[in-house]
C-alpha cells in the first residue's frame, strides 16, 4: 500500500520583537478656543494633504526628487516647511501602501483564476482531493463559474495594466465610510452625523519626529511636564498665543502606559511622532505618540525551550492554550481565552487585546518563557473559488485575526519578557486530535480538538514530534499490534512519520522474502489447525 507523502514541515523559529511603539492619551480640559484652533488647523491641513495626495498619485512612476521638492515648496507657502514635509511624506507612505494592497489584490485574482480554470477543466461530478478541487456538480454551475472566470480575468487584466502604469486608487477618509453615505439607515446615522465623521477623518494633524530637535518634534511639541503646543500654518498665524506662531493647548497630558520610555526619549531629544485625533462618537480629543525602536534581539531557540512552552491554537472565537514542560509532556488542564469579533473595529480590537492580556498573564504564572503559535496566513485561502460552497468555513478562517494577532501578540509579549516561537501549522489539528485528545480526556477534564491542537503546537515548538510514543506491545501480541510510532531525536529527518512496515520476522535477522528452512509445527489442538488441512482416519490394527 502506498503511503501519503507529507509536505516537509518547516522548522520553528523565534519571532522578531516589535519595531515600534505607539501610546495614546486623552486631551482633557480643552477650552472652546483650543477646539476651534484644532478644527481650523485640521481642516486647512487636510485640504492640503488631499491635494498633495492627488498630485502624487497622478505622477505614478514619474515621481522623482525634483517633483517632490516642487510639491513641498508649494505647500510651504500655505502652511510651513515642517507641515509640508509631514504632508508629502504621508502622501508617499499612502501611495506605497496602496501599491502593496494592489499587488495582494492581483495575487488573489490570479489564485481565483487558476482555481476556476482547473475546476472547469474537470469532468462534471469529478471528486476532489485535499490537494486539488474536483469538477462542478451540474451544467448550470459550470456555466455560472465560466462567466465568473471571464469577470475575474477582466479584473485581473485591468489591475495588471494599472500596476504597470503606476495607477492606484486611494480614498482619504476611507472607502468604507464613503460607501456608508449610501446606506445611512443601515448605519443608523443622519446625513449631518455622517458628514461630521467624514470631514473629521480627512483632517490632518500629525507630524513626524525629528532627531536632535527640541523634545524630538518641532511641529507638535510635548514637554516633559505635559504641555502640548502646535506650529500653526501661515494662514492661521493670527490665532497664536505663544511666540513664533505657536499655539499652546490648555490641556496637560500624561501617558499612563509607556510614559517612562517616552520621557527618556524627549529628554534626549530623540524623534517622537505625534498625531491629534478627534473621536466623533465620544466627542473626545486624543494624542498618540509613536517612535521607532531597534528590533529586539530574539533569544536563541534552545534558551526559549528551557522552561517549557505554552502551545496556543488560534480560533475564530477563542485561544486554546496548554502548558507543556521542557520534555513535551502536558501539564495541568487546558485553558481557553474567548473573544468576540463582532461589532465595530474598536470593539474587535479591544476583545483581541483583552484575550491576549489574559493569555500572557497566565503564561507568566506558569513560569514559561515562550509561547508556541502557528505561523498562519489565510490571505490566499479564503476565496470562494478555493472552497466553493463552504461559506461557513470561509467565514471561519476570515474571522481569525491573523494579521492583527501577530502584531499585537509580539508587541505585548515583549513587554512581558516572553518570546514567541512560530511553528508550521501543518497537521497540528489533525494529529493533535488523533494522538492527544482521547488519552487526556477524563470525567473531570473535557478535551476539545482545539485543546489537543495546542499540545501539538507546543510539542512542535519544543522540537518533539507530535505523535505520542505508545508503550511497546507484549511479546505475544507483537505481530497483532503492528509497529509503534518512532521516538527519534529532534534532528532526525522524517521523525513525524511512522516506522515503515517491513515484512518478515520482527528480529530482522532473516531477509523479508527468504524461504523457510524449517517446516511449521502442526498444532496439537483441533481448534488451531488450519481448515484447509485434510484429516485422514487410520484403520484399526488387527490383532490376533
């Protein structure tokens, strides 16, 4: 019997630490004059940013240093040199982000076209496999999918042509909020409320840090005692209440989280970027401070494994975690940390952060120094061409916060001095359920498939095979029980597989296909004699 060939499993690695920090605080006790100045400055700079972004997108690949200088010079006359630099850099970053999104869109279209072409080439009713989908079930479905193939091919041609020409489509304020204008009843908004949100999102009140300048930023400055001041544009210079065209807000800010690191940076005049944002729903003003930091040097993988591991299985509504010692043995009971990814973006983000916080605190109490996590990436696996009618499964994998989870977990784990070990997600759920769910289930411990997957992830992060080593069979049952799972060292190739079946005596001292040199002994009991053997009754001896 031929065995299924498994793809090579990638080796686990320690994920890199965060490369930046962002902290936020609320601007309290603002006067009416403060709010008026912030609104006027945001509206004026927002108009300049929209105009500059349009010019940058129109230039496409023809952009160069000279055109950048011309744009910045034109903005300087209406604002200031510092605001002009911040606006032009933001336009460059937005154009680059749109190009990356455009490339991801093209790759998704290419994957959909390949899948449709493959399925359309298969006979009707052809069954698929785990590696390749089969044909469609009816002529009607085949016809509808052929029309969709034509639509996707047209979209792909248009996207490729736009990418070659350097054309991108950007909406300042967000395309989703723009489309909400046509569905105000569903969004439970009035036109005035939508208009306020739309204009607020298009404001521009952010400035990049400047290393060597006073407190790390000359455009939006925050002193160590919490005083906030901004450089007003030229058209609003008459509203200044401080020398050199600056406006000082009445609010005094403090950063409850990361305040010590922020204070060290501004006292050393290192670059700190600031952004002032108005939340329309809450009617509050916020200040966000951010800065780059050198990537935290990860600890060696062997060091991360010394105190054991916490294996975490990521699901659409919870984290399933299990603690393992340094030998790969499960310890204690499974733990689940739930979150709800319905509702607004802020609610979903808060749910993910709360679940991660609970997970990290529990890992610290366990005494481990690392967390094993699957290196998931569903960017090309949630199209309807890939999974067909599996709407529930598509909704499931789309709901798993893979991108946000990675960023949040890595940055928050670094604050707790925990390392993240990323492992290959191949077969973790299947093998975990097969080898660990039933043995660990008891009347007082209920194991789920996700809990078993957490054990599989933890063992792979520790360098051990997922499959359990079963006890050796008894001598009289060695042929009946078959071969057990191989227990090999982490460096042995193929340790995730089972020992290949080799026919012949179990001692392997005789070649598998060698002929027998001794006849088989006939059993002494009638019950064990083969049915194909013929019995002959001897005649009675005649005696005198």
